[in-house]
């Protein structure tokens, strides 16, 4: 009997392939990627580091194999990968996430890029930007770290999400970011007429539209998902509040569902916004609408 058998260790490739097979059988998208990332979480390695270990025929200790089996079982029940690892990548950031806060998606990086571009183009020494409904703080932290001469405010009103926002703000440590617990409808009245950028990824799913993915349906917080009967209740609030916060020429940027562009354009036009434009994500779907005050 070899040492691996007596110690309870397992070949890493065998454990990784079995994890991928289990995730595939459970209908998890990208099962091999998730298997690699779960192995990496257990071992404290990047995905590239996992692959390097596979090449040299590394083994998992019995303790690490048991930890991996537990994580794979939870992922197979469609618990979000980010809840298992406790982290979510966003642009250059690694954010802490878990139950109670919306997990940032790759498509939201488009909103962040457009907001950053608008901030960099602002003809002010210290342009003011707001992330309304900040959640994990992804958009606000991206603006603050990538446009260090800006003054950025992150506003969140969920008692469940706010500790995650606070944790990420503290971990990143951007000195130009101010965190506010408050309602996006009326927070920061002292900034009225002074902002260059107002960005938001609001709840925009219609109340009776149930998300297909169990990770979203069962684990993302409902206040971050559902935006009223047509999904646009918070968008209407953002339109009105944006007009109050932005100075003339300031930019409003809103993420939304792929079929909502026309309705949102109608809301913004009705409120008096100018230069309304829609922007597509990497899958070719309308994802962000921008407008000028």
C-alpha cells in the first residue's frame, strides 16, 4: 500500500476531476472553472497555481480533500461560488461578499468603466461622484481607486449589505471615498448641484419575473433584485434624484436589463435629460443607459 493510501491523501488531478464531474452533473455552469477555483481556495492558490500543481502530480492531504468535498457539495446545491470563497473579483479589486449582499457581476464592469471615463473627462480638479445603492461597493471603489483625484461617495441603505460595503471600503482603504448609510432617494442633500457623475446598478427585475439561476433566485438579496411591477421603480427615483445631484453637463449612468432600454429612455426624456445613450456589454446586450444633465 502506498503512502497516499495510508495517509488518506488523494491525487490532486483525481480530486479536481471528480469535483468538476459532480458540478457538471448538478448543472453548474463552467464546472471545470469552479472546480479549479474551489481547489485554489482550499490550497490558497490562483487558478494558474492549481494548474501548475496538476502538471507536477501533486496530492491533496486528507484534510484538504475533505474541505474540498464539503465545498463541492455546497456548490452542487447551487450556493454561489463567491459565497464559498468569500471573494468576488471586480476589475482590479477582490471584494468580500457573502449572504446579504449582491455579488458583483462581470457585466457591471461596463458601468464602472463608463463612470470612470466620465469622471476622467470632468473639467474639475476634484470631480464628485456618487454610487447610489452601492452594495459591495464595487462601483464606488473602482471609481475611487482608478480616479484618485475624484471625491467619491458610496450610499447603501440595507442593514444586511452595509457591513459588506464597510468591510470592502476599509480593506481597500481609498482615502477619497466616503461611505454613507442612507436612502438613495434623499441622501447627501449637501451635494445637490455639485456632482459630476451619478452611477447606479439598481434593482431592475420586474416583480413577477423569477430569475432562472438558483444562485440568483435563492441567494442574492431580494431588495437588490426586484424593482417593482415593471422593474423600473428605482430607475424613476434615480432619474429625479440625479437631476438634483448633478451639475449642468453631469452624467447619469444606470445599469439595467437587456430589454429595458426604450422604457428607461422614455423615463429620462420625460424628466428632461439630454444625450441619452445605450451601451452594450460583451455579450452584445444593452446593459447601461447614460444621460446628461
